[in-house]
């Protein structure tokens, strides 16, 4: 028996200012974040949405106030503000497990693909962890920028290495302040 096609997912695209340039924020009707990227990576964001959701509509509008406030608080120096946001992603079960593990990396700290692979009980899946990290549709909130190379070097980041450096420095500076 053939399943009926899924209904189209109604999504809202908001454009918000940030110290790193305009942010593209996609939320669903329940207020969950479905995607977040930077304005210069809009094509990438749209490709990821299409890969994760076979049917969706994307309409310009305002993001929920709670999401906007959390992003404002994050950039104002509360690195934990994004931890309280609800996210909903497509992706495979493996990808979602990596994205959950990414949310477990505290602000001001970093991890590696190898440590993430161990954290999800798949120590040999380092390369797959890297691919899942790169397919993360929700920048900042699912903090893929907190993953660095095993040597401690900054590694690729879809938003660009300068943004990654800025985010890590911002979080380290404010995580120390909020822990004191």
C-alpha cells in the first residue's frame, strides 16, 4: 500500500541583523528552528532544506519573539541563551544524533570529530561525523563551529573560518564571564 504524500511544511524565513552579517532564520508554525545560516550562504541553506523536507513552502515573515530574543542575548554575551531554543531537523537518525551531541558541547569549549564519534558510541565513524557536521542546517544553535581539528587547528566551517574564529572567541570571552 502506497503512503499518501506528506503535506507541505509551512516555514517562515526571517532576516535578522547580527555582528557577523545578516542571519537567515527559518522557523515552523510551532516556533521550532528548522534552519539558520548567514545571508551569503542562502543557496546552501535552501539546498539543505530541500534535502531534509521533500515538500515545504518558505514565506518571508517575523521569527517568534523568543527566538529573536535568544539570538540577541547570545550576541550580547549570554552564550547559553541558544540552549533553550527548540530545534527540529530532518536528516537521518545518525545525523540527528550528531546534531544532538553538538548541542552538548558547552559554550566556550570545543570538541573534535573523534570525540563526537566516541560520544555517540561510534568511534570508527569519524568521517561520517564530519559529513553530518557539515550537513547541519542550524548554525549557531546546533554549534558545529565548536568542532576543531584533532590538532587543535580551526577546520572548515560553512559560514567561513573568520566567523568561526569570531564565534569561538565570543563564546570563550563570555563563558568565562558568566561562570565567574
